[in-house]
């Protein structure tokens, strides 16, 4: 499972951060009140783009044809395979990958009780 950390740094000093999990699938980015990831960048209008996880990879799809990103060229879709920056008029999106850790509770599902005492239990974790 791959997670993304998206950090937006505005020219006015404002910083916003979002953590995207692969099981979330598709998330919209923009100024619209309907956007999943709402920006404070005044140069962005409506839904700017979409972050999508499919076939084991993250993609950014640019929906605003007036905005061109260096890494994308003439394409509207960018496969995110490494840490990436997307520049807008008044902000920069820094996109980086996060190592996902298995949640504690799912780890406990695969554990054995070792020396459980009265009213408590000790768990030995196995992987």
C-alpha cells in the first residue's frame, strides 16, 4: 500500500498538508467547495485536478488545460513514480511517498497471547 504526503506551500507563507491513502482511490484537488483537497491558492479555480490510485500506482490528472506543469508536458496525466513538485501561480505542491506501516490492530489479529495475567494479556507479535 502506497501513501502520498502532499504539502502545498503558498507564496504568502501558508502551508497545507494532506495524507492520501491508496484505499481512498480518487480525490479531487482545487478551490471548489466540492474538492476533497481544498487549496487556499487564489490563482486556482474550481477543480484543478485529480489524484487517483489505480493499478498499484498514483496518478495526477490535470483538469485545467490553462495550467501546464513542466513534468507533464502536453499530457494531462502524470504517473507519480518519484517525489514530484507541481507549480501553480501562487503555490507549489510537493508530493512525496510515505512508507505505510501495518496498523497495530491488524498486527494483533496475527499474534499469540503469551503469559496472559489476570485481567490483562500480553501479545507476542509474529510476521
